[in-house]
C-alpha cells in the first residue's frame, strides 16, 4: 500500500507546475486502486476560469478516466484544505476520502472557516486526513505569495 505522503508528493509536483505557470501553487491528485486517475494544478489564469482550482481539474480528469461522475472508490490528495466550491465538488463526486496538507485559514471549507465536508445535513460523508506534509505545502504557498509581494 502506497503511503499518503507519497501521493501528497505527487500533489506537490502538480502545485509546483502551477507555480511555474504563474498560478497559485495548489496541486491535487485523485487515486483509485493505487493508481492516479486525475491530476490537477490551479489553472484559473491559464483557462480564464474561476472554477479551475486544482481539485476541480483533478476530479474532472478522474471522472473522465473512470467513466463515471461518481468516484466512491477514490481518494483526493490536495496540498491545501479545499474551499467551499471544491469541497462541494468532492461531496457530489462521492469521493471516499480526502487527504490534504495545509489548513486554509482564509477559505478552508473542511474545518478552518466552514465545515462543509461531512456536514450532518449532507447525504455523503467521507473520511478526512489533514496535515500530511503540511509544512511543505504551506511553505510552497508562502514562498509564492512572498515573491508576489516583492514584485
């Protein structure tokens, strides 16, 4: 069984690709059966699309790969706590599990700002593991924004 840290390394690679393109460095991968079926990095600027967050990009690719809009046997690995839009997409995709790195104290919708994921009124609950490679995930974001402030 491949560890959460190894999958998070893949998500970090996606975040680094996003940063290299000038996007906010967030990355995500969707894993089904020990295989990556979806990858994504933020693409908001490249696609002129406010919904092109890393998690959405990865879920869309995974759904195409799996051939179903439901992904109940899959896990999402994201470098940051998903926002409300992304958390909602994970619920609708019926992912089995979410693993994320850094908390997002400004927009996190798992526990930091909102508790959308696993809200008792929703019809889908998923396992959540937070803090996987959190320092590295946070450092990547902090370095990106520090550089932006210098410019």
